[in-house]
């Protein structure tokens, strides 16, 4: 699985860097005065299952769960911050930490396919570090399965997902390394929470902790030590009833018709942000192909390209692709600020007609821009390298 994790880490290295970060909190009364940060994100990958079958299963679980994980960008009175969250039901409700969205003046969530929507807080804990957002634009979108009643055990394999330092769809695997931890990070009390082996840093608070066997969310990543060696996650079982209450009886919810539509429009999105969005989308396109998720990959194409090439023809062009690594990715905005040219080098493992595996290298070029306020791949071409 080490090679598979490297692919995901490589793709993640091209993703957006969101402005701001979650503030630091410190804990001195527990764990031998180790400092704990009220944030949760991912660092170096841990060892994972080594068999090919287990590796493919883990890779599929990661890709499938990422579709329900969002990056949360928060506009504050005096700046910005970012965190993570995950889609909880078909109402468009997103779970995150309270400290991610406290004092927010505007909240934008970004999905795995680079769409952005405005969100509203419909419930926030005062002493428990959870919050629930409603995102009308994500209504009827498939949510992440949640283990509402199960309590994990020490040694259980886990996957932590989120957007540390603004790097969307970053992944770390590890284990549950402790149970029933308790401490206070004012104003929040953390009781009966999991200790995990996943390293943690700014920006991933509110992301899901996934059971590596079932793909279910078992906890909310919420805090970590200053060294990043230990993380802490709030079990879903502890908070699920409160989340259900907020969802059925939202607090001060007002829905603006405009918030139902994507806010990811080209107006004002030029320069580095546009280029980073475009390179992110190409990375996600190849991640989808690497996991044989052709439906998602095809959905990222613009309408003109889809009209010229139907889904079956698209799928047949990649059906022999077993794996993909992306390198040397760069985006260049055109003079009219309307499209970004993305170039990259692709190393693809492909299956031959003789059922053997070969590795091929390509230089690829894509044109990426906005169509109906959604980022799409307009065209692309590839040149095979000798």
C-alpha cells in the first residue's frame, strides 16, 4: 500500500492552499504537559495493509469517502481561517468542529470536485466542540455513512481525511491508540474521546475519522498535540443525538435562494487561485481514473467535450489503466483570465492485451475553465514519451 499512498500524497501536493488557519489552544494538565492544538489535520502516512487486495480495498474506500468530505473556508471579521467537514445526510448538512466556524461572518464549503457553496450554521456546541452546517447546494448529495452506535477499540485501523494547511483531500492512515481521553481546551470540554496515531496540524479540524474496514465515519478529528504525534477525535456515538436534533430543528436558519447555487464563479477568481483550482481538478481527475471511478472522471469534462465523446467511449479509453502517478503539474492563466492551461507528466500502469502490465509516460495538456459556474475540463491532449 505504500505505493498507493504515495499516489494520493502526490496528488494532494497540488491542491489548494486556503488562507488562514485554525487558532492554537494549549493543554498543560494532561499527558505530561504536552501541548494540544484545537485543530486536526494530516501529516506523514502510516504503514498500511501490504497485500494487493487489501491495498485496492483501502484505496477504493479512501476515494469513495473523499467525495463526502469538504474543505471549509471561513471569513472572519479580521481575516480568514479554514477547516474540514463531512456531509452527514441528504439535507446537505455538514458536520464540523465548533471552533472551525465560531465568529464566522461567511462560510464557503468546497467539495472534492472543486465546487463551492455557501453554508449556514444550524447548530453549534457551547462546551462540546461540534457544529452542524446546512449547505442547500448539497441537498440530495450522497452523504458519508456514519457508525452511530459503535465504539472503536484500541488497535482498530483508521483513515483520517481533511484539508490540513488548505491541502484538500489529504489522507493519513493509523490506529486507535487510546480510549476515554479527557481534557479541557476552553471553552470546550473533551470527554471520552479517541486518541489516534495520525499526525495532526492546522486546517483539518472537523474532518472524519474513517473505519478502514467499513468506510464509515466513527469520529470527528478535533485536536492534536503541538508536536503532531498524537491526535484526538470525538466519537460519533457521543454526539449523534445532538446532531440529529439540530438537523430536524435548525437554529436561526434562513435560506437565500442564491445560496442554493454554486458560488464558485469566475468573477474575481483570477491569478494564483484560479491556477490552483485548475491544477487541483486535474489531480482529482487522475485520482478518479486511478481508482476506476470513470463516472466521476467523466463528470469533470465540459459539455462540449462530453458531446464529442460519450461515456462509453471515454471509459474504453481508460479501461486498461491500472494506476496513475502525476508529476510536474503546473497551471498558466491565459491573457483573458478565462481559462487555465494545465500541463503535467503522467506515469500510467496499463494492462496489455496479453494481460501483462507495462508502464507508459505521457506529457498532457488540459484547458480548464468555468461552465455554468462549475470548474470543468474543456479539452485535453496527451503525447506519449519514448
